[in-house]
């Protein structure tokens, strides 16, 4: 059998991918996650007298924490299987990735397994987040010293 014949047989037997359905599920689940985040922001502003800016940090921490708990309980995997990228794109995907890596390393022990695997993703995010923040602050400092922008 030559490659063209194989490709023809494969195309005939492969079911069509429901792109529109998958996009709608990802959009709806991602939107629901973001709506929950917005509701948490409003709750922080109402009950704890946070401002718009300060509630954002607490909301991100809360959403990551919720995703970590759901991952530990095995529920976030089911959500990801249903929604695809809709569950991975918001900030909750970060919490899921950190805990998933930690759970995979559990058999290797607490330090090298859980602790080491937990920072496979988080380490690069922290490194490049801090690095980019440093360079942005440096650029702003230069622009302020030149009088281009105000502090």
C-alpha cells in the first residue's frame, strides 16, 4: 500500500472534527470561568471594601486556589476534557498546570517529586514574569528620567 492509498483510507474512516461545537464549548466554559472571576471581584469590593485595582490581585489568587482544589479533587480534568482550551486559557489553567505536575511527581517523594515537578511550569512563569517586569520598570525609569512620562 502506498502513502496515497493509506491517506485515502484514513480520510474515509476518520470521523469529522466538530470544530464549531468545540469552539462553542471552549468559549462558554472560558466565559463562565471569567464571569465567576468577575463575581468574586465584586464580592471582594462589596464585603472587604477593596478597590478595583486591589480586588484584582485577590481575585486572581482566589481563582488559582479554586482551580488547584478542583484539580486535586480530579474535577478540573473533567472540565478540561469537556471544554478543551476554554479551561486552559484563563488564569485557572495555571493553577491546574502547577498542581497536575505536582500530583504526577507524588510517587517520587515530597521534595524531588512534588516540590520539583510543581515548578516545572511555575518556575518559567515566575522567571519570565519577574524578568519582563524588571525590564518594563527599567524602561519606565529611563522614560521618567528623560521627562517623557510622569511617575
